[in-house]
């Protein structure tokens, strides 16, 4: 377990929330923590005003009780809950995993579908839990490389690439709807054919049928530190900085937030390249329209297959 300062705090606001992102708009979302032990260098949540700081995680200790009281008051039944927009539900911290398990177990016992994206290792007890409710579980495993040096630099406390491939295989064997997520693709580092070809082969071999893709984007609060870290990994970092300078600012969250993205033509051409290589291996590619509004309105299925009226925030 990494050296993380873990504290507990009671959540005062509602447990379930809605998202303005199109890919999450139809589901309820829940965050089990503030901060995340994985410490991913590119994580947008590190720029939030509520971020507790690197190496710190605040675990919400009263989520199950609040959820039990909150659900009956909903005007319409909640049908699916997504874990978690601003943190990872499978952080390598016992307290986080315990809270996540209690919530997922509570929801599944009530036949409420769950969805999650993780770059952590899914413990066996969760697989045992999912085994009785496969059709209610939707998983995306975030992985962008099989290179352990690159992975451990970008995502220092996340699961190893091999563990993530193993997660895909184990979830697929259970019958859980499971896809991979290549996010972020980084020019000259994780978007090269040398990196993607073996990654696509392993993901397909593990049983995934689809991949969601998205290129790296920058928020001003993280730009300097991230580019500095990338420079240690690849000489392409200088070119990356130049690429972003020729990019554009796109609006997210109904124009309340701007992100700096790579040039439109660059992303479009390379998404097509990834699609061609994925399709040769029987993998369907979904581009995240939330972060590529100049290219597509497609959904990345981060919360599983789209269904109507999964969540009414009222």
C-alpha cells in the first residue's frame, strides 16, 4: 500500500449527483472520496478547489446511511449508479475499498445497476459479489500502455498493466459487460503504433469487445507539472507543448470549464488510425464526445450501454 494520509469525513451534501457530461447525464454518480491515492499526473480532479492535496485521501464515512435515506425520496427510481467521476473506487487503500464494497453490495441487493471506471486492481471479493449479478455490472478498465515504466510514472499508485489486463479477463469470464479505456492517449508516448499494437492485442485476447479512446487534454492548473513529467519520459514532450499551443480551448460542463486540446486534425486523423488497428482485432472504438466536441457527439459508454431514464436528479 502506498504511503497515503487517509482521513475520514462525513458527507453533508447528497450522495447521488448528476453530471452535465453527456456520457454521464443519464446515470446517477457517486464519489467515495475526495482525492485519489493513484496520483495520476494528468488527473483533472487535481485542479479542483476541493482537492485535498497530493498524497491525501478523504474517505466519506457515512455514504451507505445517507444513500439508504436518500433513495426513497427520489421522484423516479434510480436504475444505475456510476463510480466515480472524481476518484477511483478501487484505490489501494483498505478504507476506500471497504466503503466501495458496502455501497456496491447495497445497490446490487436492490437490483440497482452499477458502473465503474478503474485503473486499480479489482479485489477477489468484488468478483465474488459481481458473480451473482453480472447483468447489473458495467466495467471500464483504464489502461494506455503495457510499459510498466511509463505506467508507473504517469499513474504511480495504480495497478500494473498486467493486473489491469487480468481484471478485464476476470470480469469478462464472469459475464460482466467490460470494455477497455485508452485515456489519455499522449502523442509520441502512448499513441504510437509500437505502444498500441501489443496493447490492442492483449485487450482483445482478454475478451474486451470495445475500447473508449480520448487524447490528453490540459487544464491550466496542471499544465506545467504535467509537461515537465512527460519530458522525463520522452523527448517528444517539447513537440507536445508545441502541439498544444496550436490546439484550441473547448468548453465542458455546459461551458463552465475550458480544456486545452490538441489540434482538431491531429486528433481526428489519429482516432481513425486507432480505429483501423482496433477493428483488425475485433474491437469497436468509441470516442469520448464530451472532450472532443469539435469532432463528434459520440458517447464513450463510460457508464455502460445507454438506456433511457436511468436517473432523475430531482
